[in-house]
C-alpha cells in the first residue's frame, strides 16, 4: 500500500465490494427463504449457504490468480477488497448472521467491530496508506524484507485452500447450488456494474470483477465451525466452487468484457 498511488480505487473498490457482498447476502436470504424446496432447510445449513453466497476467496486464491494474470502491481486491489470490505463485513454482519442461524455462542456488534480493529493486516494497510498519503518514503530495506516474506505467502495460501477442499458431502449439492450460483455468477455481475458506476475502469475493473468471481472463502469454514453451522455443507460449497471456478471465472470475464 505504501508504494501504490492513491486514487479513486482506494474508496471505490471497498465500497463496491461491501455493496456486492451485502446484496449477495440479501439475494441468498431471499432464495432460501421463499423458494419452495429450499425454505425449509435446517437453520445451520441456512447460515452456511448464506456465507457461501456472499464471501469469496479474494486473498487466498484471488491474490495468486490476479498477480499471475495481471501482474504483481494489481495485488493491491485484492488487499483493498479483502481487508477494507470482505473481512470487516464478514466479522460484523457475517458473524451476526452466523450467530443467528447457528447453535453456538452469541456475538455482539461491539465485539465484532473490536475483532476487526485488532486485525494486524488492517493496521498494515492503514500504515501503508498513511505514509503514502503523507509522502513519507519507506526505507528500501523494509520494503525488500516485506517483499521477501510476501513471496512465501502465495504458495502457503494455495496449500491452505487445498487443505479446505472436501468432497465427501456431495449428496447435498442441490442445497448448495443456488448459493454457488449467486457467488460465481451474480457476484461478478454486481461487482462489475457497481464498480463501473463508481468510476472504476480499465485493468482495475477487470481485476476487481475477477476478485468478485472467486469461489467461496476458506475462512467461512472456520466461521461455520465457530458458530456450529453446517460445517460439511460449508466445506462442500468451498470445494465445489473452487473446482467450478476453472469454468465460471473465464466465462464471466468473457461475458462482461467481450
């Protein structure tokens, strides 16, 4: 963040990302509340599919993909999307929804906000934006050290995604399909439309849209476990959406940018 030029994407990307996540959550709630055959699923399953419909793997998988496709210089879009939108919304609205549909512990909004504020990566983003905005040069030694450590992140992320893939509960795939359709199809369309209206264009718009098309977030599995949601169903959503992205991401990019 300290070496990235601040422009409209610094507010447009988080705003568009948060809007996309919340709209997808609402869409998932509407589908699973009112569509016959889906509206009577157990509450823990409802919580799991709502997480799957809205929250994407924008860092663990999105960051490696976009840096490979668009170059390392576009990695900041993933950071803005994740740390200024996806993770804060997950730890506030997402945990409140999970507590409502799960049978685990309760959670307060104040505790959720505190959880977000205490995230070390968020402090790193804030520090990077602060020094960049103030024009304070960051010592090359510090940037080089961060770059060396950063190169280890992507393979660790990919390995972690692999650990989360679980295909043993495919018999309930029918329950997950509407949530996965929202995440893999509706989410990128919404992201593209909202970001376009906020003035995001060019390569940045492509990167942002691709991030919105990423499969279900691995962290949602931990949230599901924490609040006693349907963990096997959550794992199925992650696994199936990760496999499906090989088709859906190129397809959505072709449809939206052809």
